[in-house]
């Protein structure tokens, strides 16, 4: 009884002493508390238990906070010593988890006077415990002692080292020394701050693990003893997991402190050489790669002392240079060779690295290259490491040789996946330096490998991005590579290599061209070394083998094939390839790059003997003559041969390779082939073909081959109409694209013979004379006459005829010359342009008069009459006037519809009708004639005569009445537009799709057209004429009408006029759209490399653009408002399709009638027509026939204004400000466009910022006033889109909605929030005046932000755009009370945490951070709302439960607000508030199920603790770990019990997630507590026999019928908390997650450590955020 009373008295005394804890504020209070506690404990009866252990341990741990003075620490350690004495060894072993965590961190901050007390605590108590008792806590014990040996000169170093050795000795005596080493390695791996101490211990105590053979040279007996010792040492440090040793070194080598890195490198060299049995046989290749990768990473520091140590480790020797190493002498352990391990003899220094380290280096670097990291720093790491390794070529050569291709492939992949161009540029810079450091020989060998493998894409990437123009590379290696490429293209079995991709040969040919362009020109003398009988084939395999196996490639190349001979063989190979391609039409696409390569190869040699041996000229002629493929392939062949002839003539002046005989064969044949391509149906070849013809003439000028061949082709015996037409058409093309000098009177007066033969007409003289002799001016279908009539200038023709006629004394020749001159004059009269040229002032008519006078004076005057049936009819019709209803006309109309379309008969009928209706008094034509003409023009069977149909229609249009014209306007416009589209489509196909490719792909052949260019031009001219005629009638009708005095009949007439006007406008709109399509052709056409039709396309597209632009200009002059509105409509249509908007703006900017000074008023009028038409004059109103809304017009206005040059703002300023003033004077009709108007004003403001003009200050004031008035109008009228609360925001905060950064379409109306987000940053500068800015921002906060944040539907009314707008206001006016009040109220709303987590992350966090920056009292205010739990005054019954629930809800929300604010601010932002937060958290942790607030708030407290862990650095969290320790232990212990109401399932889940986060992040001080919750040693995965874990998680053993499988991550991924998954927020029964979680937690935590992967902090933050917003 007495003992029981004494125990109760003792317990009461201790309880009273513990009660004084709440009064501890100053350090003296702590001393008093500890002194009272000592007295109470000293009163312990014999054998009594220490009472209140958890509370006592917690308070003692808090007395060891670093912030307290050392006196408090010493007193606390005295209490610990007293408690340990009272407990005794056995009970201390049992209660070690209670007491050790609180005291274990003391050495990290202990003073010199405190350390002896701490070490005495270990020496006198803890080390007397058995190794079995210390085993679970061994890692924590080692971590607690390591700070004491960091400084080897400290007073307590030896004692601390002795203590650690006693710990090790204790385990060694029990035969478990390996467990000590494994725990030491784990401590070094996980604790950065304790690693220096671990390094010191390892340096002193780690046994040397090198090969015994390398350590002893004594007798076999001594060697055997060394091997046994080595075997024991290896077993001690590698059992059961050798990977921990590797990871210990790997983390040390990657430490941030250079001294730590240097120390571990020294350890590597002295204790763990590369040939050590541990590395070569025990550890896995992956572990060796980890060590090697970590060792290589030290080169990134660019520290030569570190690098020398690394070279010593890689090469198996010590660098003797000064300062190369600070290796500590090896351990006294002298191992001997064991028989169980495979030992390596000491390898020679040059083979050592290749034997033991090369494979691992290659694997490690290859893993880095395949990591696919997006960070440029990580992506550049392998390039930087390989660059440093090349400082020692014996180390760097082999890895670079093996990894060059993977490195280039990685860079190529990163180019496509890099987050930004700057990221790629950063990696590229490292790769470029790496590339430049590699020997040219090695680079070339890798290029050979890529070539053989067919990886052309990578080859092209290397050539495009890296410099290969180093002298050795361009003079020796690249020529060999070119030779190899030519072998690939040449050899017959290339189909096996190239058959994988049809485009492969073309890519190889282009690659050869690129490489040859890098080579320098030939500089050697002509007397080159003869090639003799050297083999001319098979160089690919020989060169490839030479680069793969030879160490001295440069010397071997000169011995195998001198560069001069290589150049000859290369030229021969290219010539053979060209000959092969010429014989196969499918390979003609190779000819372009091959011809370029041939030219470059010719420039590099002066010995063409091999070409002569090939009989190159003869074979070219044979292939050219035998070709019979399609026009495009034929053109490629012709162009290739012509270029080769030109090249040979230029580089072989001796003409031995291509003799004159060859020229006599080739040039006429080339000209014949080119002649065939000059038909109008192949316009894509015209310009280039004509250039080739004149180039050939320059080559063979003295031989006159071109002159004679053209004359021969034009004077063929076949005189059939078809052949004649072809000849004239071809000659017309040749003439059209030939550049003639200007023919003036002065030219005729100059002395003949001055380079006359150099002028173009010298070559074309005979063909022109033949045409003139054969032309019959009276024949309408004479193609020669038509060609002559269509010439823009008759001058060159006249010059030729004049020269022939005036320098001859023979009578017959003179007569012939006069006949020719007569024809020229007759032809000149038939063309208006030629008439003016011939008969105008200072023209040729005076010269003709002189010639005629001279001949008359000589008596040579003769007469000659021309008669034909058709001319007789025409002469009659010229004199006779027919009425429109004559029978002949009806007959001709009837025949016109009955004869074969497009036949000569139809053409003649059209000519006759044309003459008939060209008379001034013909009268009205038959009513159905216009229908016949429309049908004819619309008929697709009409082609060659389409010009005559159009001409006839245009000449008959004036003869019809106005009503007839308007009645047929739509059909007329449609028929013209349809035929223009047909011909335009044909032109597109001719220029866009190669004929051969189209036929191969099975497409329909391109329909033929005689003269598509002329036809489309004439159709456009006819369309323009019809529109102009109709508009003239329209103007005549409108003029003179007085609306006020109209009667009923006149009003009917007025409506008819309005209908007519609408008809004309609709026709104009169709024409504008058609012209727009034609105009943009050149811009939209896809550009093809080496396309043969490039110049021809430029020619035709330029002509069509000019023609359509002229039509558009005329239409804009006629109906400016309607025309410009149509252009606006075209832009809107393009924007709806999301293609071609910029092209349409480009079209507008090219038109004079659409200049800004015309475009802006037209746009404003178009907007007014759709918002407030009553405000416009009648002349400003449009027909509204363009389907665009006012919003779409505003979108166009914004885009158009944005596209204008900033300097044009002055030109449009007056119109813009006038428009804004008119709208703001009466904004109500324009309410739908007010928000778009805000965007428009933003564009003006931006341009105002970019330029200066006029009175800047005045204009800024004007713009500022307009901005203020616009905001006032918006806030007053509240247009649609301003009220964000009325807009449904479905899933606005979902991850997809928040992260969707796609730009909105310009045509979308857009809400006020989005518009303000885009416009406000620009407009705020224009507002200028601070008062105006304040009023505007306050208005936005009041009318836009406030209603959304205060809405009853909150938070559904909040979007990411709204929060971005709030943030914008917060940064613009941080002291504005309106937004601060709204945001504060929103955060304090009970529904705030119903917001989606994605919205919170992207929107709320930045806003809350800005709120905190302006109001630093925010956190203290939130903390003050946390009331401590109380049981006083609580009622019973329903009311008590409701009050407790309400208190819980308020506390939970405030806790979540605190956690959210912690996440929103920067790290350590709330250090001043941390103590108060911890104090309130500690108070809330005392809550019970019956207190108010109750223990239901535990889960939210854990959320705050997770936020604290993520947002504070470790130094500020020392005092929190005792609290977390006790709380988590109580939580997990309660989970093993039943009927415990303190912790809800939510609290249990959040507690597990808190532990999960701590185990992942491993805060330094928490590692001393980690063993309480999980098995933190190697026992987690290698448990000993009969192992019983003391960790709490391992003791939570429960089974369920259904467990959820937790997700896993791969070894290479960043580590995330195991419970970082949405399943924790969706599961209905958390136990299904927690059971497998606790069951495998120790193993999972060990695997996280073992993986060496960093923690994914962003994932931790997102998971916490998702838990906070889980309602």
C-alpha cells in the first residue's frame, strides 16, 4: 500500500511539473521547468515506471530547439540522462522509439560545452544496449553522430569517432558489421548535410576494395592472405545490397560542394578502382553505370583538379603532375587474393579503360541521350561531358566514336520537341562545340556509317547545322565521302539499299550536291598524276573499311587513292549516273542535283581522260536522240544535256572531251527538242526553254548551228495548216521571250556592221522573212498574220525587212523587198498599237515614204492584187450596212449553233458577224443573239475561238437596250466567271502538278487548251467591259431623279432602278471574288525546289495579278463602298475557314482604291449600315448584300488596323477619332460592338506607343478622353458579354479549360473579361491621367469582377480569364480597395473550395499571392480565427452537435485557407508567422471528439502540415518534428485499435499522405524520426531471419476483401508520393488504399531512396491543391 501511494505521489509530482510547460515563454522558464522536472523525477520510488512518457519525451525534445540557449540544452540532456538511468537498459531498449528521436539531432547545433553531455548520453546509456535493440534505429544513430566528425580538428572529433566505432564494433561482435556499413551508406545517400561527416568516416575506415593482384607483389602465401582479407572487406560493405555502396559514391560525386566531390573522387581512386572485383563482378551493369555517370558529371564543373582525379580513376594510374590528387593513403587492410572472386590482372594503361570502363561509359552516356528530357540543361549534359572527356583522347575517342550518331539523333529529336527555340539553341551551342572538337577522321567515319545505313535524314541534319568546312575535312575526307555517294548511286544493285523509299535516290543526289558545294575549287596544276590502271569501282566498301579499321586514315587515303585521282573517278561516276538517269524516265528528277554536282566536280579537276574514255559526247547524243518520254521528263533531259555541254565548253577549253563534231550533233538535236516545248499548251517551259536556246547560240556562235536549225525548222516542206500553226506558235513563243533592243529611228541611221550579228534578229532573220513571204493579210485564219498582228511592237520585224530591202541592187530582190514592206505596213494598220508605232510622230512612215519615192523615181513601180473568197465577202460587208433582223444574220446565227464547236467554220462565221455588228448603224440585233453568245461562251467545247466569241459579245452589248442588258447581267457574269474559273483551274494544274507524277498516281490527264493564257486574259477583259457598260447605264438612270416629286409610276421605276443596281452590285461581287482567287495564286502556290517552271510561273502569275488588280481598281472606283465591303466579306469568309486571312489583307493593301484613307471610312460606313443606318446619307448606304455582321466587320477593322504600318496612323487618325466620337455620342444603337470597339481602341493605343507624329500630347489627351468615354459607355449600357454571371461556364475550371491556350477566333464576340484582359494592359498606358485610370479600374472591379465574385452561383461564375483580369488590376493598382475587398470576400466564402483545382492553380494562387503582397496582415488574421478546443459551456443534444459541427466547419475552412495561402506565396515567405501557426496547430491537435472544435479537424491540420513542409526550408522546421512525431504515432497506433473516435477516415488518409510526403522529401531532421514509422534500413528489403519490425507502418496489419492497387512509376521517372493519385479523392473506403499502402510502405520508401531520382515537387503541390479543393 505504501509503495502504491508513493507511486501515485510520484506520478502526481511529475504531472504537476509537466503542467508548468504551458508557462514556458523565456529561456529562464525552460530552466525552471526542467529543474522542477528533475526534482519530480528524482523522487521516483525504486522500480517505478517513468510516468507520462510520450508527453515527457515531447517536452524534452522541444527543449532542444536550436533557438534556445545552450544552458537549456545542457539541462535537457541532464534530464535525459536521469530518465535513461531510471529506465535502465532493458526498459530503455523497449522505449527507445519514445526517447531517441527527440535527442538525436543535438549535435547539429550543440555548442562545445553541450557536446560532451550528448556523447556521454550515448556512451553511458545507448551503447550499452544490444545490437538487436539498436538495429531499427541504427541509421538515425549514425545520422545523429556524423555532424561530430565533420571537422577533423575539433575537440570532440576523436571521441565522436570512437563512439561511432563502438557502434560498429558492437554490430561486428554480433556478426552483423555489414548492417552498419549498409546503414552508413544509406545515411550518406539521403542526408546532404551529414555527407561530409560520412566522407570523413569512409576515408578513415572504408577498406580498400581494389584487386589483390594490384596490391601485392610478395609471395603466394602473402597474396593468399591478402585475398582472404579483401574478400572479407568486400563482403562487409556489399552484403546484402552492393548497390548501396555504389549509390553512396554516386551521391557523393554529385554533391553540390566541390570538396565533397573531391573527397569521393579520391576514395574512388584509392579504395574503389575501376578494375575492383566489386565493380566488375558483384554489382550489376546498371549500378556500375550509375557510378560512372556520377563520376563523369564532375567534369561539368570545369575544375582541372577534379578532372585529373577522374582521369586517374579511368586510366588506372595516378597523375603525377602537381596538384593532381589528394589521395589519402590506403587503409591498413592488406587483403590477399581469394579464390571465390574473379580477379583481373593489372592491364596496360592504354587498354585499362577499354577493358574496365568503356562499356559503362558508353551505356551511361547513351542513357542520358535517350532520356528525352525537355530541360535544355539536362539535354546538353551528355554533349558537355563528352566534350570534356575528349581532353584525354585515350578516354574520349572510343565513347565519342560509339555515341556520335546517337548524340546527333538526340539533337535532331530535340529540335522537334524543344519547348522553345531558345531551349534548342542552348543545347545546340553545346553540341556545336562538341562537334567542332571531334577529329575530321572520326566525323567522316560516322558519316560513312550513316550513309551505308541509309539514314539520310540525319545526314542532312548534320550538314545543315554543323560546320564541315575545316581544311582537312574539305580537302581529304569529304571528297572521299562524295566518291562513296557516287558509288551508291552508280552500282547496279542499289535497289536493295535504296528500295526502302522511292525518294531516297533524289535525297542522295541532293546530298552529293551539298557536299560538293563545300569542297574548295581545284588549285593544282594541270600536270596531275595519271590514274593509270587504278580501279574505278568498289570504292564504297574500301573507303568504309579504311575509315573503320585504320588509325591513320589520312596517310592511308593518300596511299590508296590520291585526291586528284579521286576527283577524276568522282567525275566519271557522276557522268555515268547522269547517263543512266537519262535512259530511265522515272529517274529524271535526279538530273537537276546531278547536273549541279557534275558542274562542281568539273571545277575540281583538269584531267578529263576518263570522260573521253566513256565517249561521253557520243552517249549524250544517243540518249538525247532516243528519248521519247512526256514533256516534263523530256525538258529535264534537254536541260541537263544543255548544261553539260555548257559546262564542258567552259572547263575544257581544249575541246578534247566535247569536240566540234559532238557540237554539230548535240546542238541541233537540243534545239529540235527545245523547239517541241514552245507550244502554247506547255507554258510552264517557255521562259527557260528560250533561255536555253540563246545559251546554245552563244556556245556555237561561230558555227551558226542555232541560226541554221531554226531556219530549217521554220522552213519545213510540210505546209499543212496544222504544221504551219505549230511552227508559228513555237516561233511566237521564241519571239515573245526574246529580249530585243529598242528599235528607234537612230538605229536605222547608224552604220551597219556594228555587232549586227550579235543582235537577236540576226538569228531570227530568215524565219521572219519566211513568215512575211508566206503571210496573206487577207486571210483571217492565217496564223502568221495573227502572230504579226498580236506583236506588241512591229519595230523588230520592220528592222529585218528594211535591212533586206535597202541593201540590194538586184531588181527582183528589191521587188520582193517592196512586197514584204507592203505586208508589214498592211499588218501595222490592223493593230492599234502597231498603227500608232508605225504612223505616229518620229515613226517609220517617213522612212517608208522615202523608200517609195526612191523606187518610183527608178521606175520599178508594179501592182499586185490579192483575191480570196473570204476577203471578197469582207469587202462587201465593209461597204454594206445590214439591219439586225436580216436573213443573213439569222442564217449565220443558226449555223453558229449547228456547226462543230471550235471549228474553222465557226470561226469564220464569228468573223463575219463581227464585221456586221461593227457598223455604226446596224440597229438592234436579234433578241436571241445574246442567249446564243452566252451559251457559246459557257460551252466547254469552245476553246480556240473563245476570243472571237468574247469580242463579238462585247461589240453587240452596246446595241441592246438597257432593260435587256440588266435582264441578262447575272447570266452574263456567271458565264464569264465560270469559263475564267475553268481556264484558271487548268493553269493551276499545269503549274502545280507535274504531268508524269499525275499519271503515275492515276490522276486524270490535264485537259488541253490551245492558248490558256490568252483565253483567260480575254475573258477577264470581256467581263470587265460588260460590268463597265452596265454600270454606265446605271449611272445614267440615277442621274436627275428627284425623289420628293415622284408619283406612283415613277416610284415603280425607282424600285426597278434599285433592282437593277442590286443586280450590277451582285455581279461586281462575283467578279471581285473571282479576281481575288486569281490574284492570290502566286502567294498560295506551294514552292518546289528546282522546279523547272519557276520563271514561267513568275511570268504568267505576274500578268494575271496585274490584270485582276486593274479590274479591282476599276470596280473600286465605280462602287467604292460595295467593292470594299465585298473585300471585307472575303476576309470574313477566310477567317471563318481559318485560312487565307493574311492573303486577303495583302490583296487589299495592293489596291490603290483600298488604301487606308478609303478603307477606314468604308469600314465605318459598313458598320453604321448594320447598327444605325438612319445616321447615314443616302450616298453612304450600301445594299447590305454582303453577308457580314457588325461584329464581324469590327473584327475585320481590328485585323486591318493591326496590319497597317505604325506610320500610317497619322493618315487614319482623323477618321478613327471621328468615328469613335460619333459612336460615343449615341452609343445605344452600337451596344453590340462596344466591346469590339474596345479592342479597336487598344490597337490604336499600341500604334500610338510605337510612333510619334503631329501634336503628340494633344492626340494622347484626345485618345485618353475617348478611352474614358468608351469605358463609361460600356459600364452604363452593359452590352452583351459584360455580365459574366449570366454566362454559363461549363467546367470552366477543368484542367482542359484552364490550360487551353488556343487563341480565340477573331470573329468571336468575346466576353468583356477576355477583351479586357487583352486590351487593358495597352489602354491603361493611354489613359495616362491617374484619376481616369483609377475610375476605369474601379469601374471594371465594380461592374465586371465584383458581380462575378459576389454571385449566388459562385464559384461557377469564376473563370480563368476573370482571375487573370483580377491579377491585372491587382498589379496595376495594388492599393485599390475594391478588388482587395472582393477577393477577400471570395476567399472567405464557404463555397470557395468548391472551385476546380486546375482553376485554383492557374488563377487563384497568383491572385492570392498578390493579395498577400498588398496586405501582410492576411496570414495573422487567418491564424487568429483558429480557436483552441474547449469543452466548457457545451450543451447537450441536437444543439450541441450542430454548434460543434459549425465550429468544425469554420476551423476546417480557415485551415484550408492558411494552407492555400502558404502555397500561393514564395518559399519562406511566412517565416515570421510560422511560430504562431505551429502554436495554433499544436492547440488544435489537443481536440477530442467531444470538444469544440472537435478532432474532426485533424485531416485539415495535416493539410496545413503538408503545406508547411512544401513551403519552408528545413532550417525553419526543426521545432515541428516532435509535434509531428507524436501526432503521427498516435494516429497510426489508433488505427491498430478499435472503437477509437478521435480520427476519422479522412484524417487517417490525410495522415498517411503526410507521412508519404515526408518519406519522399526526407527533410534532414525528419530522417532521425523516420525509423519510427518505416523500416528505414536495408532490413526493409533484406529482412534477417526471425525479423520483427518495430516500425509502426509494418505493425498496422489488417486484411480486407478488396484492396486498390496503388500506381507505380518507372525507375527513370521523378518520384512522387505513393498516394499522389486521384483515387485518394474518389474512393469511398480509404482503407482499401491504406491497407496495401502500409503493407508495402517500407519497401516503397527504400525503393525511392535506391532509385536516386529527384522528388517531383510540382506533383506534390498539385496533389495538395486538389485535396484542399475537395469539398
